[in-house]
C-alpha cells in the first residue's frame, strides 16, 4: 500500500535529490499524488492505477505508474509542454499462483533503466542503458 505522502526518498530527481509528493485523490482503482512545491499552472503528478479484465484463468491486471510534469517551453517560453514517463505491468493474474515471475520481470525493467554494465548502483541521472535509450531516442 502506498503512503499518504511520498517524502522519504520514494521519489528522486535526476540529481538524486528527494522530491516530496502528497496524495491529491484516491478512488477504488487509482490514486494521484502532486508535488508539494509545484506551481499551480505547471502540475507535476504521479498516478498509480489498475484495470482488471477477463475472469478465471483469463483474468488480467494492467497496472500503471505514471509521472506527468508540465514545464515551461524551452524554445517558446510563452507556452507549456507536458512530459510523461510511465511503466505498465500487464499480468495474467488468472494464470499465476505466485508473484515471483512478475517481480523478476519488473526487476529486469528497473535494472535496465537505472543501471549500466556491471554496476550495482542505481543511476537517477538518466544514464542507465534503458533510460538513455528512452531519453535520447537511441537504440
């Protein structure tokens, strides 16, 4: 279960500095956090949501963690632009008796995004192999 506030190093920026988010809304299958120090015209949000489909052995759950940040345009600073980054896990819950393989799959994604080579250090600055590909559009 997620805490009411994300203020104990749960969320960091590229410099590795903690950013604090407070819960803005909660429904049965979604919750939204907002950056505590955000400018109202430039929202910075984290959304966690779940969607379940199918039944029995065909049951699936699609879980999403999404970060949306509105920024002032760097080319035209009279407009704002939104940057979104998100991870989706699509799980065949009707075919599982344990979450070990789901955990392994998420670990693969996190390590690809936040590490490089033999490193055991989490890289917040976007220099992990997968993060670098996402940021630069490279292969």
